[in-house]
């Protein structure tokens, strides 16, 4: 090879890949703290905003319990309904497959009853119940 081959010089160690002068000369865009700029522009402090966000995100314990129980029932129902045909296809166990699908349907029905019970409790508090309004309109038409 020739004497001025850069690959050969690099392999021998006589050429540094990055010079000192190149490392200090970054001229690209600088990173900005957008959150601090927005906070300075709006005049809000971090302590008050976080407390307000936490207070707004808190839910009534009854609402949270109904929501999470419905979520668990729906997830279990979907899992069991999907697992039933898989067990039948892979293992050929029809009775187990039917039992899994039935348990999945039961879990989905239970999720629906949890939702309806919560919706009924919510309607008793004096709020407008959409289902009640619709049935009142049906009664007026008859």
C-alpha cells in the first residue's frame, strides 16, 4: 500500500481518530429546558402545580374499586374465552374448552353487573341518569 494510506496509519496508532481541537468546537444547537421556560413564562411554581394535579387525579374509593374490579373481570373473561378454543385446538379437550369459555362469559357478565351496580348507585345520588331519561322518553311516546 501507499505511504499516505489513512487506514494503515490508524491501525499503526500514529493517527488519533478525534483531535482535541475538534472535540471542543461543537457548534450545533444547544439543548433547552422547555419545562423551565414554560414555568417562567406562566409564573407557576412546581410545588403548587403538583399538589393540584394529585388532588385532581384522586378518585372516590368506591369508584376506584368498581373500576378496577370491572377491569379485572373483563381481562379474565377475555383471557378465558380466548384460552378455551386454544385448549380444544391443541389438546382436544372439549369439556375443558367449554368450561373455560363458560367461565369467561361468566366473568364478562360479572363485569357488566359491577358496572350496572355502580351506574345505579351513581344515579341515586340525584344526578341525571341517561337510561332513566331514555325510558321516560319512551313512556311519553306510548
